[in-house]
C-alpha cells in the first residue's frame, strides 16, 4: 500500500490505475457481513400446545428476525444506491433505506415503508423487481399472479397495472434507452414488450419454443435484447426490425459470425443452435456490452462475444448447481473496477456464492451462506419446509459490495473486508467484553455487600425481654 501511494505521488501511477488497483483489491476481499441485518418486523409464531390453548414451550431465539418470513424472492436497488426494495414469497414488498442505521439498532435495518395488502397489490409471490434506470421515483414488480405493476417509491401506490395472462418469471428495463419498453419473460414462448408511456403491450417477439426464464437488455445498444428459454436457446433481438430476431447463440461455435465486410456488418443470421442443453435461466451482459454470460439447467456457464456470437469456451468446472424453474441472478463486476480482462463473476450456487474469474472460469473463492440447508417458512397458507437457496443477487455501487435474498427469509450483505476493518472489529469486541466484565464485577461486588450484611445480621443474638 505504501508503495502504491509513493508511486501515485511521484506520478508513476495515474489516478485511474491507482483507483482500479484499490477497487480490485476490495472486490477480492468481499465476504459476509453478519452484523448487517434486515428486520421486517414479523414475529415468530410459536406452535400451540397439545390442547390447542396456547403456545407450547419453545427454545427458539428471541433474536430471530426476517426481512420476509415467507421467504425473500427479489431485490432491486436505485440509481443512487441508497434505497433497496425487496419482494417476498407472500407478495409483500418492503422499502429499505441503506443509509439509515438509526432504526433501532446500529446494524439492523427496518423497512422505511411497506406495501399493504389491498386489492391493487399482488396476490402471489414476487418474481422480480426493477427500479427506473434514470430515476428513483418508481419501480416495477412482477409476480406469479400474471401481473406487472408500476409503483411510486414514495407512496408505494400502484401507478399502472398490466395483466400478461401468464406467470411473469422476470422483466427487464434498458439501462440506457430513451424508450420505456419493459421486456417480460413469461410462460408464453413470445417475448412480451410493454410500453410504459402508452400503457399497453406493444408487440411480441416470436421464436422461442416454450416458456422464457431470463431476459437482459444490452447496456450499450438501446434496441438490442437477449432472451433465454426452456428450449435451451438464447436469442438476440433488434426491436426495431419487423421480424425482431438477430439469431441465436450456438455452443458449438467458437468462431462466430463476422460478416462479409470484416466489420460485423451484413452478417448472415444464425437461425439454429442451442446455447445450453437445458433450460436457460440466467443472462447478463458485462457493463461495456462486449460479452454475454448465460447459465442453464445443464449446470454450465458460458461466456459469449456479443459482436460475433462466438462461444469463448470458458470452463467453470463441475461445481455449479442450477436446476430451479426461475430466473437465476448472475453478477459480473463492472469493467472499470478491475484490470482489463480480469472481471469477476459471482454465481449463486444454492447455499453459497462462487467467485470466478470471468474469462477463464477459474474458481477463486467460495463464500458460504450460514444457516440450515432446509428452512421453515410461514405464509398465509401455513408453515412449510423448503430448500434454502439464494433467490436474488445485486451489486451496490462501485465497490459497495452485494446484497442477496434467500428462501429462509433473510437479506444478507456481502461487503469488502480489509485488515483495518478486522482490527476495528476486534477492538470493538474487546471493548464490549471489557464492559461486560466491568458489569459482572459490579454485580459481584453488590452481591458480596448484601451477603456481608446478611451474615452480620445472622451472627447477632436477638433476645426478648
């Protein structure tokens, strides 16, 4: 570190290179922050006794909290990385202020607001949440109840409601486009485009055979969209074209289609081929638009050159687990935070986060999620046991870490942990232990004084005249 500061001060290291080295180091130190907790305010419901008259004795911890007791399904963070919105398996939606640490405990967040159960709210579990890309004043939610809804962030009131007549597994808004088209992946094999300006479903993009599970807009080209379905295909679309389709990605093609002019123009579209031998439920782009990352039920992750469609042949090994019928969140680190070609991929591997080197697929770290493999969750239909897994994952800011949603009802924070942070934690723990020791010593002294008084009284002989 001292050498870096010296190189920076002498001009041997530019400010951008210095910042990149620092942020890259921080990203590699990301780990679970167990003290950052999210308390949705739901109380633990204890089982009743055999006679049904009251709660039976329980050894459950009084400190047990959940963000959503029925399970947390989805997360979204606003453009200012201050507000986090979460959606539950029981259709609940809660808004959290990440800059607020004064809500009852230093390390525990409480919701700033919540969606009440009204006729306009979702009826079933939330599948995906998205903030407006340019404004924090509104966010979108989709649900198993077939609806896509637009909420105002301040009021949490529904501003628009779209019935798509089939389960909406995920939806996507372009991060750069002037248009306000929402691409929806549903049980229907066509990509549904909803225009928030006109309030109607504009048109559909046909080509998939079966339900769609994943969707992502290009971060650099506002009219380009990628979609993945249970047919194992990943299709690219240009929504300006009448047919829409630009072709498919083929896992057998490591060369790609470059076009007749050598610049990628006038290229022949590829109409056949599969990206995965199972359903494709994960798609994301690198933030410079150069690469597409996909994941499928064949338990493979593939990296593609977005210009040519070539399979980069990155091998991520046999450790991947992916078989759930829902959208799988993939997080690629921003390209500006690491040296060129050294971006990382965070993969939610059920009860752990796997950290890979993106372009080679080399496993760098396994971040374990605490808690049992099976979680007991309670909803309006009663209590049931489900397999504990990560349901959503998002990146916060430049090097602010990540947040994950889990079926056990928790929202967990993953933040960079430097040596200085660990030293401060140890000092805080030692100070807390000293305070506890002082309190215990004070209690012992008080008990000793009372014992002495009692002994003195019992030693005296009492006579009655």
